C-alpha cells in the first residue's frame, strides 16, 4: 500500500465491493476515488465520514494494520503469572 493512501484493498476484500460500488455508496466521485486510491490526494474529514458511514474501519481509512493479538491461552498464562507475582 502506498504511503498516505486509504486501504481500499482490505475494505473491498472484506465487503465484496468494487471501487465503483464504494464511490456510489459513499457519494464520492470515481475520479476522487482514483486519486485517493493511488495516494495522490488526502481525503477531507467529510470524505472520511462518508467512508465511515458505509462501514470502513479506521484501520482501513488510515492504512493501519491491526497490532498482533494475543490468544486466549496466552492471556490466561499472563494472568496467572501476574497473580503469582502479586502474592
């Protein structure tokens, strides 16, 4: 993904939409979608809100990948460790 671009790829994969679908649903022109998709321009607040209203996550809007998660089993191990340390 290009720097400063919205992660449309993840959103499209997750929702099964095309860029044209997103443009229509969000009320954003196809030319603006192209500019945003290739990182040539930065979206305005109102454009980000349009994407939010159609279900785009903050991670997709800002191109952030979620941090690695900890499994339930590992959480339990950490909790047990903390309990032992606090005794």
